């Protein structure tokens, strides 16, 4: 079984020797299984839920071992970090990346704060991109056609310029007519329209120095995901079942008065990584910059014209961030000590105009104007209710120092200790607007504008011990670790109640996760069988969650620290090669969660009498995947057949465990058949072959069915 080299602990080593829960998807698997986007990764990794966030085309909804964030607004930091060449993608919007020219994807489960960026209390997803090569000029291109008018094109080129200077370019175009239609105007919805490009340059001015620089841009004009309504519960007035309404008998027919959906997302970034190696140590600096402009407008009620009010969410977000990391790593005492020390700086600015319209269009000819944020805003009676539009802003500065060392004890055991200090400062500003660039004036003469500033400090340790032994036909490593993760405090960027925001709103306290883990990684039968297992306990404290509270007037919509919970589970991964050309594998994962403390009532007593019995979001008791492939050489050709099946026991999407947010039928079957002949490649693949249409995300009375069965045909050529 081939070794995979990873940099999970900021040094290159075999994945099987890294003493933490780690799953790796190399580029060969991404290509063979037609994994073209990050949203397919979730089914391949134990206890990882990764899907498109509610209503967006490029937002990432990520939960790892029950730790995650369900609201994509920028005031909430994602606790599972997504990194591209060690530069963090700080917002979930725009983070659902297309996987082009990727060397491998590493998923690190559990807190990674000691060595990684910021706020990775749940884990880290690392995309390691292919670097330029000095060897020769090479290129690859492919074209994909598929269901619902899909036409994709990708290309990559490697260009050596000198013996120590090379560049690499890649580009992608994804287009699809859409797998649904709006009955109101007969237009196609759930479309794709994306263009992306990436360039990198690698320069080695001397044997000791390396400079690697990248630039990437993405333009997304896909339509937002359209929601489908849940069926009302005939036994309980005002409640819903988890079954979707199928207008005209078609779950992909959407009867929505929203005929002007808006989704324009532009994102990009640049990074420079410089390394200098000298006697016994390596100095590394990583500089990154990312920017995002996103304008979205979509229906959150899915009501047809004349059937009641439609809640239209409008957001115009402008985000940019700068990161600087410095590392010094080395070895000592005849390589018996490996050490790393570093510093990290993060600065981010977010500015967003937000409007929520409660519009009631009359007749089938009614149309929204989703590009007009001041067209039909929702405002409460007087100035004590909910108001729209409003403009939240956030400025974040984070400073960190970190260090880690690994000491070899004897010939088989190692002990690793790490520590991270974080100082994070945030300034939140919010203004209520009565017109473009006009702040609302309150009756007492004040302008409706509020600033809240807060600072948080944290010390996050990590301690691990591992022991390796030779089994005769393979090797085994046993490890144990304890680590703390930290996610800094937040602000309620959804709050629109003027009185609450002006007089009572405060910062939300930080979350912490203490992770205790025991694991084994093993190869058997002369490396024809690989078994890895992990048992973990997460003590999840000060869980931050957005909730609402009824008042005499309009409800306060606010974010709160709901309490503490304990999450524990077992993860088992295996891969076997019983016969030449045959590979089987998969994983099984369990989660058991319970609240150990409720700081205050989250407002769920209508659904669960004892709120301590609530299930946390995205914590199924059991999930699993099985996969198999057969590869055969036929003369100068190589043929491969493969497939995978993943499924889950029931789980809840919302904290209150409402019936419509309970997913009971999550399962998916994918299959592939491919052939490579000389420099040509042909692949036929099917995703969701059984056409299982379960809920991928929901809010209120609407949800988003997963994509239907899709078939693709991809033709590729290497040059």
C-alpha cells in the first residue's frame, strides 16, 4: 500500500506516522472518483459533514465531530478551518472550492490550534496544491458533459523557465442549466456559472532558499439554491413534517414568487511562502491576502404568489483579510528532538449591507427586485421592533505565539508538547438605515448606530504520546493526546431589534473544546491491510448558538452561549488489497452527545420537554462509507471500475430538534468507470445514483434537497 506524505504537523512525514486522527485524499483518488468540489469530501471522512450552506452556491457548511457553525454570517468564525497552502479561508462564503490542480486534501480531526492559523477548535481541512516543476513542460486538459446541460472545462500547464524557476497555471469553467425550475416563471434554477483561474511560481535562488507565490481568482454567477417547503403536520397545527412538498409531483419544481434571485460572488487571493534552510533549522514565512465580494438575494419561505408573505434575505458583503505567519523549525540531539516556534497575525475587515423584506406579491405577475436593498424592507411598528436595512461591520485583529516540540524516548516512543497563546480583538459596528447612506435618527436625537469592542485571550496546550512497533508483516503506532481548541467570541450580526441592539446587545463569550483521544494506526499482511481506529471525547464548552426569544412586541433574535456538552465517538478506517488490482475500504464512525450544562433555555421546550436531552446539530449516532475498485492493465490501457456507498442514522439540523429538521434518510451511492490509454483518459461517473433526495439544510418551514442523480462523461488529454 503506497505511502502518502503529508505536512499535517508542519513537517513532511508519512500519514501513518502522524499521531492524530488524519484522513488524506490524494489527487489520484480525487480524479478517479470524480470529486470535483469540496462538498464531496464529507462522505469520504469519518464524522465530517460538509455541504453547501443554506441557499448559497459557494458557502461551506462544515461540522466535524459535532463541532461547527450553522450560520454563515461573518460575525461567527467557522471552528473548522479551511486552508489553501496553509493560508486560511476565513469566511464560509466562497470556501466551497472547486478541486482543480490539488495535490492532496488533508483532514485533521480535533482541535489544531497549536500549529494552525486561528480558531480551528473543531479541526482543519488542508488543500495542498500542486507546485510548479522544473523537470519539463507539461499540460493537461479535460472537458466534461453531463446531466442538466452540464459543460465543464479544466486545464493545467507547467512551464519551467530556467533550471531554478518555474510557473504553473490552471483554469476552470463550470456551467449547468440547473436541475429544477420555478413554476412561477418557468425559469431554470439551481444553475451553475463559474469561472476560476490560478497561477503560481516557484523560485529556488539557492540550494537553501525557496520562494513560492500564488494568485487565484473565482467568479461565480450561479443561481442561489432554491428551497422547497415542508409538508404541514396534520396532527399538530403550525408544525411541519420532514417530507418535502412536490409541486406538480416534482420535488425539483419550485413554486416561489422569487423570480429575481441574486448571487454574485467574486473571491480571490495571493500568497507568498519563503523558506530559508540553514544549519539545523528552517525559517519559513507565509504571507496571505484574500478578498471577497458577495451579493446574494433569495427567498427563505418559498411561497408562491398570492399565498402569503415571502421573506427575502439580501446581503451585500465586502470582506478582505491579511495574514502573516513566521515559523522557525529544526532538529537537535541527533534528530531526537524536533521543534517548531512561530508567530501569527491576522487582520480582517467585513462590511455588509443587509435587508430583509417581508413582501406579499399579488398575483402571478408580481416580481421582487432583489437588487434593490431599499425596495421593500421589513420594519417593526415604531423603533422598538425589527428594522431593515441595517449595516453590520466587523474589524478583527488576532495575534498568536505558538510552539511545539517532539522528543524521541528510546527507539520507539515519542512525546509531543505544544502551546499556543492567542490575543484577539474585535470591534463590531452596526447602523440602521432609513435610506441609502442615511442612518436612522431615533426620537431621543441619537443616531441608530452602536459600537461594541471586546478582547479575548487564551492559552491552548497540547500533549501527546505515541509508541511504534514492528509487527513482522507491518507496523503499528499507538497514540494518546489531549488538546484544547479555542474559538474567539462573536457578535449577533442577525439582530435587527433596534431597542435590543442599542441598549442591551453584548459580545458572545468564546467557545472552547477539550479533546481527549486514543488511537491506533496499523499496517498488516505486508501492507495489504490498513486499519486505523480512534476513540475521542470532546468537552465542548460555552457553545454559541443563534436563538430567538418572544417578547411583548416583536421577538428578540439573538445569539447566546447555550451551555456545555460532551461528545464522544469511535472512528474506524480501513483499506485492503486482497487481490491484484482490487481495493476495498471505508469507514465507520459513531457520535454520542449530551448537554452537561444549560446556561439558559434555548427556547425548545415546545419540542423537547427536557432541553438537556436535545441532540446537537449534525451528530448522527452512526455514519459509514464502503468503497471498492478494480483496476486492470489491458495492453497499453488501464481500466478502472469503482463505487462507494455512504449512509447515516437520523440526525438534527437545528438545535431545537423540530421534526422538519430531522434527517432520517441520508444515503448516497456513487459509481465510476474509467479508462486511460497513452495520454488520453475517459471517465463515466454517476453521483447519487439511487436519486435519494434528503434534506441538506433547512430553516423554518423550508429546506434544501440534495442534488438529484447526475451522470457525467469526462474526456481528458495529457501533453
